C-alpha cells in the first residue's frame, strides 16, 4: 500500500529542515565596542605606502567596515594595493604572522580583484581569491572575525573565506593603501558571539 502523498511531502520537508539545521552555522551577532568607530581616508601618492594601525585590541575580536576605492594611481613599478590585515606582532612592532584582505589592480585598471592572503614569518602560505570584483567608488561591506584562535574569517559582500592559522593571537589591525586612495566609513571594532 502506498503512503498518502501528504505523508511523503511531510517526510521530505522534515528531512530537509533537519539537514539545514545541521549544516547551517550558528548565527553570530556583532556587538560594537564603545569608542571603537573610525572613519579613514588613506589617499596615497603613486609609489608610496600609507597605513593606519590599531594596536590596543583588548577583547576586540571582529570588525565591520564599508570601504571604497575612489582612485587608483598609475606607476610603472607598483600596482595599486589596499588591505585590512590582522596580525601578530613581533619585537619592534614588525608583523610575524598575518591574514589580510587585499584589494588590488593587477593590470592597473578596474575592476579590482579581491583576495585573502595568509603569511607566516612574512612568507605567503595561502591565497584565496574572491569571485567578487570592485569598481571605482563602489561601496563594499567587509567583515573580519578572529574569535577562534585557529581561524580568521573574512566576508566580502556575500562571500566568505576562512583562513586556518597556526594558533597565534591577533595583536593588531593594520589598514594600508599604496598607489591610490581607500576610504573606510565606518570602520567599527567589536566582538561576535552566538
């Protein structure tokens, strides 16, 4: 005897709902830290480099930002590159290990490409490319989380990349620009949790 059609539909719907609950990551909520909202404009000449640092993170474990690249400049040697990176500091303030969101103009024109890059001891160990590209002055929402000691998560628009790190803690966040202009309005630091 065949089960009624409604029974089959309910069984399939229940199985799909159970599967979705098991595979969906827990919802993370972002709580902004008091006094930790900034607006940046790194307008950098060609063949030059500028940066902004946040070295006193305390319990901060995430950031949210809306960035724009209003201008890329031309230089025969240096490509326009913009980044937000979390890093472990060594003695003297140098970066020991870092994970960066990079936006770059490899062919010195738009659209700009987006990638996540992990370095250990200054050497690139992993690069993950986003499918999203960015036009000039296009607003792009970015999220970075380093809540887990072994993972840095970067979200650009709807795309997520996770970088496994070797058990190091994040000491600082560095925003940098070379051969062009990047604005971030706002850059908000905080923490995430279920």
